[in-house]
């Protein structure tokens, strides 16, 4: 059941991205930026939370989930440390993803070379 | 010299895009994006269930899943597999966090010839940088607003 829900929620979020790409010619970079920012806003408003409860990885693996974690982290930071938590919380909540992206991204770029595109 | 090459490449790319555009209907694109995006999320779900079965607390399991998915995205990009799938999947491979890893590895590999500092080190953030700038900045704003709502509007 988890898998069906994750598939549907995750697939649906990707379809929104695809429609934006086809209809508005938004570049992938703009899609990435707007989806993460949208995730922060929806996360802060409490709109994304039910989606995470329902779709689990289907909602957390797509980039709005990254934004949701940023917002959730910022809230948690404020709860624990007051105003400074607004600065520490977001990055803390996404530290694993950011550090993994920097570390593995760097390692893979060093090991591999670009393949010829057909 | 390099500028010229880049310009030529971007023109070629534009031609390729234009040539492919009329044939690819939006519905077909959406089906591919849905299926492949959904499958990537199911891989994430698989790891989530796996880590939960190892007894990792639910609050932390997201960290594990994010790390594994980013690793897979980066590794498959290095092997050249991710970009082959991306040709069909479109947003299905861009929107998941694996696409974020892909956006780091691709330019970093491409610009390796410019050196390890300004080539790999700088270019890996050409897309990831803006994502972090806007993502983190908006989380700071949201945190500050939350602080004031919490302490002054009771």
C-alpha cells in the first residue's frame, strides 16, 4: 500500500513539473528552484504535511519535500533555540541531503567522465 | 575559442530541442514523467521501509533516505545511466532529489578540464547553488515569521 501511495503522489508531483516544462518552457534549473521554494511555503503553511503523511517517500523524495524539510527544520529550530533557530534549523533539517549531495557529487565527478551523447 | 564552442553547442542543442518538440506530445511526456517519477519515489519508499525495519526512528529515517537517494542519483549520473533515462522521463528525473544530485554531477564532470577548484568545485553548484540560495533563504524567512507569530501573537 505504501508503494502505491508513494507512486501516485510522487508521480503526480513530477507531472506538475512536466506540464510546467512543456507549457512554459521553464528550464530545469527554474523548476528545481521553484519546487524547493514552493515546498518551503507549503510546508510552512501546513499544507504539505498531510501529503507527507499520506504519500510518505512519494512526498519526501521529490524536491518540494526538500523544501518541506527546510521549513520544518526552521520551525523546530525556533522552538528549540528561539530566533537564531530560524537560521540554524533549515540547514540542520536538510543537512544529510546537502552534505551527501556535495560529497557524493564531488566524488562521482572526480571518478567518472562525461559519456558521449548520441 | 571556448566561447565559440559553447555557442555552437547551445545552437546545436536548440536545434535538437526544436526538432524533437513537435513529435513529443505533452500527454506522452506526462505519462513518462508520472511512471518514472513514481518509480523513483518507490525506490525511496523501499529504503524508507528498510531503514525503519532496522529500527531507525521515524524522525531520522528521512536523513537516511535522502543520503541513499542522492548517492544513487550521483552514481547513476556518473555511469551515464541517469541522463539516458532523463531523455524519456523529463520532469520525472528532474523533480526527485536524485535530479538534484544529477544537476551537481553533470556540470562538475563536464568542466573537470577547468581544474578541481573553479572547474569541479565551482561548477557543481551551477544549479544546486540557486536551489540552496532560494531554499535556505525562504526557510530563514519562514522561521523568522514563525518566531514572531509564536512569541507576539498569543
